[in-house]
């Protein structure tokens, strides 16, 4: 089956696209569409599509530029807060690890003191005393211990000051 094209379809398409169909279209074109089945079908379909496009165009309500600007500012602030929060989280993790290490050292020393007073506690304190012995033999003046410890203490002091300085500007 081959499609039959009418030479007036182009004129009809232009009239529909310009919004001149059917009220302000030429009387000659209206008479042709009334007699031509191909143009009549084109008019029905194209008018329906043009009305739908016009309805969708009027229904679309983009936000004002002030709202778009405000949303961009809020997004930038949230991203900046997340970027600042990452190093703070790392410092907190290191602080928790240090606290866990200190707690285990303290537990080991307390366990050794309790071991002297109770004989039945020997089975439970053997691993703790081993850890306490390792911590006790640690050379605190060594640069491999002193530099990381100083960095941790410095981070714990500088981080709250930095947070205060950042939040004070807002």
C-alpha cells in the first residue's frame, strides 16, 4: 500500500503550525480539506497534537530564578559541610582507636594488680598481662611512637578550634 500525498498538505501543515486553522485559514484551503480525505485526516491529527503541545506548554511552570538560586546555594552549603565533615570523622576514628588502646593498657595493668590478689583469675588475665607487658616495654621517646602520638594530640586540639572558626563566620 502506498501513501497518497496531496500537494496541499504542506499548506495545511503550515496553517495548523501557525495557529490559523480553521478560523483564519483561507476559504480555498478549508474547501479543499473538506473534500480531500488525506488532508482531512491530517487536520484532525495535527490539530489534536498542536492542542496537546499547547496545553503542555501552558501547564509547565518552571520555578523562578530566585528559587533556583536558593536551591543552588543550599546544595553548595550541604556539599561544603560534607567536605568539612570527612576529616573530622577521620580524627574521631583515630581518637577512638587511641582510647581503645589506652583502655586495653589500663585493663592490662589493672588485671596484673588483681592477679596478685586472686589465684583463680590467672586463667583470664594471661592475654591481658601480655598486652600490658608489650605496652610497658614500648619506648615512648622513640620517634616512631612520639611523632604519631604528637600528631594525634595536635589533631585533637586543632580540630575543635577549626570547627569553631568555620562555624563562627556563618
